C-alpha cells in the first residue's frame, strides 16, 4: 500500500506540482511556440488535439489523484486514443493513420540492411555471459524472418516474427 502513496517530495514546495507540469507541456508549450491561438487548450475555433489515457491499469491504480498518477506513472502504452486537428489517428491502441505493420516491416528491413552494410552486426549480439546459464540464440540466417499463418487475439496474420530459442547451457 505504501507504493500507492505520494513520495515525500509530493508536498515539497520546491517541487513543481503535477498539475503545473501538465499545464506546461500543453498550454505553455503552445505559448512558447506562438501557436496558442491554434492549439494548447480545448476551445471553439482551435484544433482539437486530444489524447485519451487509460488510467484503469495496474501500474496507475488506485484512481485517486488522476493528474498525479498520469504524470508520474502513465506511459505511452497507456494512450488508447489520439486525435490531431479533429482527426482520429489512433483508436483502441491501433494506429489508423498509417499501415503500422508495413512501417514495422520496412523498419526491420532497413535496420537489417544497415547492420549488414556497416559490418558491425557482431557488436549487436548479446554477450553469452548476459544470461549466465541460459542464453538466447537468435536465428539470423537468411530466411530466418518468417510469417506465421495462424492468428490469435491481438496478433496480426502478417506479423513478422524473429524466431529465437532459449537454450540451457552448463555453467562455465
């Protein structure tokens, strides 16, 4: 229960209040960029930029002090909807404005090509001592990235998977 209570700094007058921090990143940021007549607050005539944050998550509970919980505990994975200029870009944690799967696949291909071109791929491998007796062996041979044809809740049919295998090794 102690973790749910605010830290001692919460009542420290030298620490900026969480509501003020939230105001700084929204209203004050728009003022600093001289676009506060367009964005920064929800008013008639301004662009509707809205982000919904799901506070009904274990790491943000209990629901008391929502501004404090959002600024201190919430993260990007808690954003469930974004609207920019009145247009919904993400809903139910799914990006609607771009083909997210295509972007991830292209990013993987570009990263692989960059690593191959640099000749430094070996620097990206996890050291054997990282896991102690258990290491992860990734299959980096050609054709190791394959498509899984089955679907499951929340898993795309065209998802790119990098197969890996946990291998138990004896202690050194």
